[in-house]
């Protein structure tokens, strides 16, 4: 984020892309390293590989950009 809470606030999309790549790899590695009590649980986790990397921080991002959830620009960004 550059210049949060100002009229010049903008996202650093390249930094977000790089961070998402690393976070995805790390969270995927956690699935491989996890010890599951049941084999069925392990098969499910390794078969679907749900990592939970989603919209965490969306509200904070919109606030720093001066956008409201109800704003069309906020919905487009999301």
C-alpha cells in the first residue's frame, strides 16, 4: 500500500502478487508437513489442498484507500 489514508492511496499490486505466491507455497507446505490423526483426513486435505488464503484484510485495505463497502469502486476492487 502506498500513501494509505490519503487521496493518493494506491495498492502495490506487484508486491501483493509476490506475497501471494510465497504465502501460497508456504501454506501448501503446511499441508504436506501436517500429521493428521486419521488417514481419511490426510487424504482429504492433500486431495483438495484448501489453504485458506482469501480476502483477509479486505476491510482494512478499503479503509486505507478511502473506500466504503457499498461503493461501486470498492466492489470492483474486491
